[in-house]
């Protein structure tokens, strides 16, 4: 059987195939999650089937198949972003097998050899498209995860203005090379925007400090100094201090036990102090001298 015969059969039974395929997808839960509208699903199945017919019946099969693979990639990429599972994504392709098999059986049921050839040809094409769908889906999911990781890294490294000329960078979690780059960029940008003279890097939320983490901290401190801002490290817990001494790690930077002490040191370095004064009502208030 020539592929052109397959294309003619599908084109002739297009309405029937679309109906059966749509039922297969709906029964499989394609619309149950609400992430995909019925009109969008109908458009996708029509476009795919029309491109499929072109891919098996035109003289320019290579061009048509490229268009078909592009269509599959777009559908798979959209499903990855919408949160579909790999199984739900692959079902879009593989659920077409049964409607096509039924159409070919009705058309060539009396010619066993032609029917077998047609079924093998359709299976080969759909299996290849199914694999392409999974590859695109996986790549798209990885891109989504990487983007989310970058967004989380940016959100988890906020630079806070504590006072005029004094910034704080509270760190939570482990520092690695990629996150250090984000930390450095955020801190340097904030130093420029606020004209800061001091930056407090608080590592209370950093679980451990080893030689690698220390190197990342020193890179950040060195970059800040090049921008004209001195750094103070705060939040070094007793366990971390013992570990650093045991490893022979030296930060070579002013360090304080907590953020409050670091802020006090920065204020004094800039000629300020915080004092408690009595208010008129007999209570107390904070004032800068």
C-alpha cells in the first residue's frame, strides 16, 4: 500500500476520525483538569490530523513532516507549561492510533496485506511523533524548572535598606556558584542605587559554612569593596564558628554574632548611635544622636 492511499483514506474519513479521536481524548481526561478548553483541544486535533494527511499523501513529504513535528513540539511545549503529565501529553498522539486503525480496517479489511502495511506505516509515524513529543515535553519542563529556580534564587536574596548608607543582605540556604552570582549582582546593584557605605551580610539562615561557602562569601565581600562599600558578616553561630576554626577558614572581614550587633557597628562607623530616651509619658523611645 502506498502512503498516498493512507492519506486518501484518512481524508475521506476525516470527520469520523476526528469524532472518535475527540472521544478518546475526552475519555482519557484531557479536559477534566480545566487547563485545556474544549475549543482549544478541537483546534489542536484538527490541525494535527490535517498535517498528518499532508505528511503521508503529498509529494513534499519531508516538508510536511517537518511541519507536523513542529506542530507536535508546540502542543507538547504548551502542555509542559500548563502542568500536564508526560502520560497526558503522550496520550494526545497515541490515542489517534485506534481511530486510524479503525478507518484503515474499514477501508482495506478485505486486503490483509494492504491493511498490515497501512497499520505498520501509521504505527511507525505515530510512534516517532510520540517520542518527539516526550523529548520536547522533557526539555520544556527542564526549562520551566531552571527558570523557577532562578526566580526563587532572586526572591531568596533580597537586599534591604536598614539606614541611610547601610544595607542588609539576609541569606537563607546553601550558597553555590550560581546563587553567589545572583547575590553579588543584587548587592552591587543596590550599593549603586542607594550609595551605601556598609553592607551587612547575615548568614543566620545558612546551615553550614565550609571552605567553598567561605570562598563565595569572600567573592561577594571583595566585589562590594570594589564598589566602595565595606561588609560586615553577621549570624555566625557557635557551631559554625567551631567548624570554620577546625577547617582553618578565615573570612578576613568584620563579623558580629547577630544582625543587631552588625547594625550597631555600622551605625557607629558612620558616626551614628542609637539611644533610649524617656518620652513625655514616662515611656521610652528610640532616637539617633
